[in-house]
C-alpha cells in the first residue's frame, strides 16, 4: 500500500510529462520547494492534490486510498475560453481512466473539466482526475 507521499509523487510525476502548448505550459506544484513565477504570458498549469478518507475493500484487499488530483489551466483574462479548453482536453487525454501509475496508484474514473472560472485577472479551467491507491 502506498503512503501519501508516494501517491502524490506518482501523480506529480505523471503531471511532469504533460506536453500541451508550444512552448509547453509550465506547471505550478503545491508547496513546491522551487518558487514558481507565472510566465509573462499568463498561461500555465496549476496542480492541487486532495486525498479523501480511505475505503475498505474487504479483508483480503485491505485499505484503498482515494482522492482527486486537480490540474487547472490558467489563462489570461479576455483571451477567450477556446485556448484553455483545448489545454484542458489535453490534460484529460493525459490521464485516461484506468491508467496505472507507480506505487499502486491508478486513475479510477474519467477525468473531467469544469466550467471556466473567471477571476479578476485570469480564467481558470479545472480538470479533476479521480485516483485510487491500493
């Protein structure tokens, strides 16, 4: 059974291989040791990790950790939603349902993009990826 740090590492390692945009959009990880400075063009990905309470599959299977990974496409305001929506589709394709990662981590459901969130200075399109670890 994977520990929380191993689960996050497996998911973040997969995030590091996302190649969307030209040049590829940089990625901001939660509480990273490296300081993230948003690029001048305002286009990047932002990762958030959410764990939920474990579920019990049964005596033979034991504990199953579960949660959500959220990869948000951040885009400058007043530049439309088509661009960030295309990048969100790339993120969804990068995490197909059933994808097996290291340490028993697996994408447990179909990832989905939520409606664009229009903030004061940018537009955000969150992509939610459900995961489990056994």
